[in-house]
């Protein structure tokens, strides 16, 4: 595999070094990393304490984790409150549901069994499908959201008779300095970037937000459709791109970074 000296832009923030290494190992030289998102922890101490109380007394028999970041923040917050042991004991007694492999991996490090896991491509649809056999009527489901509330999941679970206790422990924010992201918009339109790799829907939104501020949203969409190779990690990310009128060229068979990089390298090899 090789990228044939293609100029590849990455928008990943939290796992930027891992994605950069994957690109380089696949033959890419000096990918341009321009983080589009920062995860901002929210002041949620009272909510976390109340959540742990409800878990510990059995009021929340089912707990849903969407992301690894959310699971890790809950565990870290419980440790700060000197209540991590209480949280872990309660989670081990509950029915734990994970949307994807990342929260499952973190919970398994703490010996928390995962009872229900969504299948690929790990969207809300697969999560709700996996939860279908659970008895939700009259039961309380605790939801640990991600950078924003997943209103679709909440609405569907309530419609199935569940009561909800919801946590959102961090928010998706723009980088403190948005000038690199604005410069990337200009570089894409100027034809200086051969490919852009999107690994989350919020990266799409933030890139187009910067383009809108520059008055270049239409030009960005046109360039991404006609001149730049767009790689999208999975259906949710792809849906965000399509909402801005962009159709990605590369979507991996499995929604994981390694498969995404491999699919992009193969695309360039075929060219």
C-alpha cells in the first residue's frame, strides 16, 4: 500500500498520533493533522454522584455507554469522588450495554462485564436493535452520552417504556485556535490537499462551520466532491457529509481507523 506522496489532511484530535502512525505505516508521508474538535469536560459532579447513588441502590438496572471517552470520564469522576469502587460494584451487578468496542474495552479493564454490544457499524440503529430483547417497560435506563445528547436514542427508549437517567460528561467544542482549521478550508479549495479523512460527524460540522464563517461553504463542498478524495469512517460520519452535499469516495468495510487508512491507501493505489 502507498499514498504516492498524496497530501492527506486529518481532523482527528484525541487519537491523532495513532491515525498519523497508521497513515505513515501505509506509505503516507507527513500527513497534515488539523484537529477539528476538543473534548471539554463538563462540571457534572452532582449528576455523577446522583447517578452512582441510583446505580448502587439498584434503581438503574440497565446502563448504556456510547463512547470510550464517556466511560473513562465516568470512572475518573467516580475516582475523584472516592466512589469508584462503589460504581464498579454497581456496574458489575447491572446490565451493561455498549454501542461499540471502545467503551467495552475500557469497562473490561475494570472487570465490568458487557451484557449487550451493538454490531457494526455501531450506530444508534444497531444499538437499539441490540437492546430489543431487554425488558424496558417500567425499568430505568442510565445513559452515558458523548459530546452531545443522542436524542434519537433517548426518544426511542422512552417510546419503549423506559425511564431514563442521562449523563453528558463532556462537550464537543471547537479548538481554542481555529485559524489552522480555517487555513485548511482555504488549502482544500486551493487544491493543496489531495485527501481529507473524517472520523466523526462533528469534524464535518466544525469544518463546514469554519467554511461558513469564511463565506466558502459552497466552494468547500464543490471541491470535496470534485477535486479532493474524501474518506469517511462510517454511516454516521457519511450522513453528516451528505447533509452538506458531499459524497465520500472512500468508506471502509469496517468502521475502524485501520480499515479506513487501508481503504484510502488502496484507493490511491488503484489510481
